[in-house]
């Protein structure tokens, strides 16, 4: 018998076709629900036609947002959501949104700078260099600590925050720059495969094409 959902998770996607969108912040919230085995139901927000209630709950109009159906509590913002879920469903513990280790914290801004840099310019090489340094920081932590996940033997919130962003880095840089994570960063590459083979990842997966399509609009802007 199917378990009734306790949480509704509103994420980027297509409500008509129930297709999940390419949001790394939504992904973190969904991974947290999946890793904690919370019964939840996904609802999709069409970014071209956001419902008015979304702005009443979150004036920024961003997702993810969760609705705790038992407590009738609404929580916007991925960091606040994972903190709420940690208190509400403490087992298994994943830590709060700022759980250590604090590595790769500049990953997303450094990736966006590299992605947006004009092709073939010195600026582009410099920005890709900075991105590689950030990836090295993550790689070296995993390598030196001989650890499967940033959280240790199991993922914690440092992993659930970073892994969806690493997915965007790999898929968007490959598609738009013909760039691959350097082979020397083998601990990072193995880590990406390891976390992507988890049940929680498979349950919350969206294909690389969604990532590529999502960044297209930003690159044309
Ligand atoms: N600080 C927010 C950021 C969330 C965010 O930027 N979400 C994007 C989608 S990935 C969004 O909803 N953007 C609104 C829009 O593009 O209209 C969080 O962590 O939840």
C-alpha cells in the first residue's frame, strides 16, 4: 500500500507532463527528502506561468518550497528547507545546510563566470582555471581524507548541496565549452559516479539535456 505523503515539494518543472526541471536547489531539497525516506509528493512549477500563491508564500518567486501537510507549515528556500527537514525528520542525520566540510563553496559562481566567458579569450582560460582550482579543492579533500563522501561514509548536507551543482558544471561545460573535468581529478570523478549511483539520485534525476536547455536562456540573455 502506498504511504500518504507528509510533504509536498514544489520544484521547477512542467505541471502538464510532470517533468522535473533543472534546478540544483530543488534537487537538494528532493535529495534530502529521499535520503531521509520521507513520504513526499512532487509538484511542478511552470516558470513561464508561475501561480500567484507562490509569491504570497515566497515574494522572491523562487523554488524549492515545501508544504508540511501534517503541520500545515510552508517553507521556501533550499537552505531553510533542509534545516526544517533535519529538525522534523532527524533520522538519518544529514546536518544543517552549512554542514562541514566547507569545500567548493565558490563552485557555482565560479562555474557561471567560466560558462559565460567569451569563447577563445584569455578571460575564458582564466575563469576556467579558477573553476578547476575550486574542483581541485573538492578533489583533494576527498583524496586526502580517503572518504567516500564529504560527510564521511554516508553523504551529509555538504554532499547534497554540492552534488547537484557538480552535475550542472559537468553537463553545461561539456555542452557549451567542449570541456571535461580533468582526468587528474580522479577522486572527484569517482565521487560524482558514487553519489549518482545512489537510490536518492535515481529517484530525483533529470537528464543532462534539461541542464543544457536550462542554461541556454541564461547564455542568450
Ligand atoms: N536561495 C534560493 C535560490 C533558489 C533559486 O534560485 N531557484 C531558481 C531556480 S533554480 C528560481 O526559482 N528562480 C526563479 C526564476 O528564475 O524565476 C534557494 O536556495 O532556494
